[in-house]
C-alpha cells in the first residue's frame, strides 16, 4: 500500500514597465503588476501592485566637475507595493482528513475515520507590503571607496498568519489576514581598496543592517493577542514570559515563603502587585515581552594579494539576539533521555544563584512560562578562510603549463558566542545539525 498526495494551484500575472533617462542625470522607472492566485479566497484572488522610483545622478551635474574626488554620486527615492500569497494550497477552503482509526474485527483490518480538519476562510486575501526607500550610492577617490546607504520603511497589511481558536469551535487554528506590521531600518554597504598598486592589493568590504519590527494593529480593536504572543508596538517575533532573576537563598527563606517557595527554588520578578495584595507571581501581570529579533547584523570580508600570494577571509555576525533554547529545555525536562548540560546547581553546600536545586519534572521547577531557557544566541562566525599561491609563469612554462595554483580553503572554522548549545546560527533545537567545518587542500593546473 502506498500513500501519496496531489495538489494544484494556478498563478496568472500581467506586468508592464516604463523607464526614462534624461541626460544621464534624471532617472524614472514605473511598473505595475496584476496577479491572480487560486490560493486566495473566492472574491480576493486578484491583486494590483504598483511601483515607482526616481533617481538623481548628482555626479553627472556640471557643478560637480570641480569635485574630482567624487567619481559617482546618486540619490534614489522609491515607492512600491508587493504582494504575498499563502505558502500552501487550499488554506481558504474547508478540508476533510483522517481524524482517527479503529480496528474492524469482522474484516480484520484497520479503518480510517474521516472528519473536518480545517475550517474555511473565503475572505483570505493578498498580504500587501507598502515600502518607501531613500538611498544614496557613491564612489569616491578614484573608485577606491564605494558604498550604498539605504533607509526604508515597510508597512505590511493583512498579514497571513495562523490564529489560535477556542477548541470549542471544533478547530484549534485558522489562517487569517491579521492586522499590520511595520519595519523600519537602515542598511549600509562599504567596499574599499585600502592598498592598490602593482604588487599589493588589500580590499575590505563591510555590511551593516539594523531593523525594527513592530505590530501596528491586529484585529482593529488595538488589543493584544496574548495567546498568540502578538503585542501591539512590539515585534511579531516575541516571547511573553516570567522574568527569572535568580535563586532563593537561605537568608531569604521568610520572603520566599510569602511566594510559596523555599531556598533553592527559582525566583521570579514580581512586576506588578495591586496595593494591599499579598506577594504573588501570576501569568496575567508578571510576564514581560522579549523580542526575538537581532539588534543588528553585519558582515566583513577582506582579501589581500601580494605577487603570487592571495588571502581571503569572510565573517558574519548577529548581535543582541535572545531565543528559547529547546536543547536546554529538553535536557531539563527529560534528563534520562537527553544528556543534561553541566550546570552550577544550587545545593545547601553550593548556594548558586544561577541554577535552582535539581528537582523532578512536574514539581516547582516548571520553567515553561519563564525566560529561564531564553539564551543569548548572538555570535560572530568566521565563515571562510583561504590562502593560495600562484606559481610564477617562467617556472610553470618549463612544464608546458599556462597556470598553476596551490591553495587551502577552510569553511566555518570558528564561531564565537555566549551560547553553550550547538550552533546558534542554525537553531537552538537539540535536533539542529551544526554547521560543518571543512578543510580543503587543492591544486589547479591549466595546460
């Protein structure tokens, strides 16, 4: 017996564009796209997406002739709307599927039970992103320094997201067009020849990007969706958790008892208590919002060549990132199946303030609603290092060769991170496979 599935979807597009160039100084580009997809609701299959951009080549103006150190300078302004459709087929339709199995003793075989598995949403429509962009391109000092600076704002409306439903509805979730988000940020790219002559060449390239994501609205009522971890004014990728601030110590026994805890128990920040209330930690008032977005990302690459030698290195970094580590959580929940991390547990003889006393799952160490397993997963990764040597022409011609080069190449040799799990770039799941470090030694010969 073989299992299989078949699906079908259609996409129809119409596209038009106009470009205009006036004296290599003033540039205009305008386009419009009209698309229809079967993945959307019955009355919302079509979307229209215009775009327009203008550019001013300042470097080609007559008044720039005296600025010989400026090789090129261009200012850009852009506006456009793009569309996004659901990633899967049939999300707007009701679906039937296998909801259970039972064994028929008469026929002596298993029989599938079928029922509704997905609720319909005929109002599912295009997710649209409206973007404004201001950019500056420049080339300076005989093209030894080149760069681009971009500022952008992207507002996305009618996001296609999975919304949690009360189980009493018969379904646990549904895909809907929910609210709007905004992304604002800046991107910088620089590339420069530090040294450039007949024997030496040293080039450095740098990129930097900083983005702020925030939810502007959800369901039109300016209210948060706590069950889905969606909060207006905060990133769409957020946690909502208690703040773990340490471990109750022996000299805090009386205060700990007021919270129903003992020395060695985890301590959480009591964020909010009404006047006259007894000390308490609850999930309604004492959780806080944690963004999962990096504060900034960047990269650096450099190449150096001298006569026949050449060296190259590239580096990538992501900073200010906090993420829930499933690897740490699994090892704590099930230390028999998953080998635990070596941690500094609290004991009466070792009064650690980092890790509570070890306990059986299901007792007081239920950290599922706290940031206990949220780790700093910032990192700096050396992505590639290569070193090569090209043999001199007068030497290789003796062997009737046109070119000969020996080289060594190393991929992913180093990563520097405070995260004590596996690879913070590929994920914090215990099942995530870390990036592989590889070494390659080679010879290129051309005859």
